[in-house]
C-alpha cells in the first residue's frame, strides 16, 4: 500500500508540491524565529508601562524565538524524511513476463 502511495505521489507531482509547501512553512518559522523576539521587545518597550512586570525584564529575550525554532526543526525533519522516502529511493517498476526487455 505504501509503495502504491509513493508511486502516485511521485508521478502526479503532488508529493513535490507538498514538499514545497512544507519547506515554505519551515522557512516562515525560521524567519519568525528572528522577527518574534524583536516584535515582542518592541511591544514591551512601547507598552511596558501598562503591564506590571513580575521579574522586571523589559529587555530583549531570546526565549521568544524558541517556539518558532522548535517548529522550524520539526518541519525540517518531516520535510527531510518525506523527501528521502519519495525521491532518494527509486520507485520499483513492475516487469511483466511477456516484456522482452
């Protein structure tokens, strides 16, 4: 059943489109890992006077990037394993007995 699914995904280009979609989302997570700490830092700096700070931290924090980095790593691993499964191993073709080649 998995061989048939693999063959259909490769031959119909649905697999390539799905892999491109996964890779695009992984890149978006990576960009978010860089922009999220900056956006949260700007928000804390601008509206920090409205919120009570328990730890007094208003500065730049790299902890804001951890969820996006984790999402990036998970999506990149899923993309790699799907890419390896679909395209690095050749598709087994059926050879009929009446075929001279």
